[in-house]
């Protein structure tokens, strides 16, 4: 009777297969939940219409309960939507592109909201920054999440600095806000799935952003201090022969 040797690469391959199977199963389950949830939500909307002109204490109590169920349905729908984005992320089609252009597009998208909230965007986008391999749609989504997170951390206004720069092995993006910051425990857990300090948050926004950046061969790190602000740093490798 001979022993079967298992090599590290075999274990890694098995784990990858198991992960993909679980991700596919979880995605399918989320889709199955969406359908009955949509039916519940639709019927709650119809009930709310029936009680729109509630004129007795009993009817008003019923309307309050209906509105509670509606809010929870909406929360579950948002959670499922975020989860499906997280579960669907696979190997990306990376093509040469400009990190500066994507950063500028995201900042332009939030410019009006930032001005309204007393937040100034300060851009230091290196014009000599070389191209990197990227997937425009997913990287744009990751940056939207990070900028949105910074804006929400500055309810009383502030500054958000976006700086791109060369590094020894590639390029980097720093997003530095003057917001409320966070303690060490929150900073450690912020990239864990379903961890959130926001009321009603899915806890999948930052984990999805991290997953997207890592799928680009990059790294994301965070430095933060309570009442002082937060700095996200995204580092991407520079492929050879891309300018």
C-alpha cells in the first residue's frame, strides 16, 4: 500500500476550487432570496397604499408596522445587491489604462455633493504617471466606494486630497481626508466582510474595494486617527514596457 503525496500547489488548487464552488452557491442562494423578497416588498407597497389615509389609531399602528417591514425589505435588497457584486468578482480583463483619468472621473462625479457639504477636493495627479493594467469598470467602482467613504466621514466639511505618484515598483494613489477618523480596532476590521460602523450598512463596500484592488495585483492600506482623518493608499504594479 503506497502513500499519496499532496503538494502545496495541490492544496492551493483544491482550496481555490472549493472557494469558487462556495462563491457560486452563495451567489445562487442570493438570487433565490431576491425573488420572494421582491414579492414581499411589492405587497408591502400595496398595503401601504391601502392604509395611506389611515384615520384610526389601529390603522395608523398597522401603517407603522408596514413601513417597518418596507425599510427592512429595502435594507435586505441593498445587502443582496452588494453581496452579489462581492461574489461575482472573478479574474478581470486587465488592459493598459490611466489611473489619473479614473481618479479624475470619480472626483468629478462627487464634486457637486462635496461642494454642497463644504468639502474641497485637492488634486495632485502626477501628469507623468505611467499607465498600468486595469479594468476600468471595477476599479472605478472601488474608487467610488473609497471617495464616498471619505465624504461620509466629513459631515461638517473638510478636505480630501487625491495624490498619484510613482513608487519603486509601480504607482500609488493616496486618498487623504480630514474627517472623523477611526480607532485602531475599526481600522483593523474595516476590510472584513459584513463589518460596518454605519447604521444599515452592508459591510461589503470596503471588502469589495479591497478585493478589486488585489485582483489588479495591487495592495490597499489605511492609516487613521480619531478626529484627525484617514489616509488610504493604493499601490499598483507597473507592467514592463507600458508607458
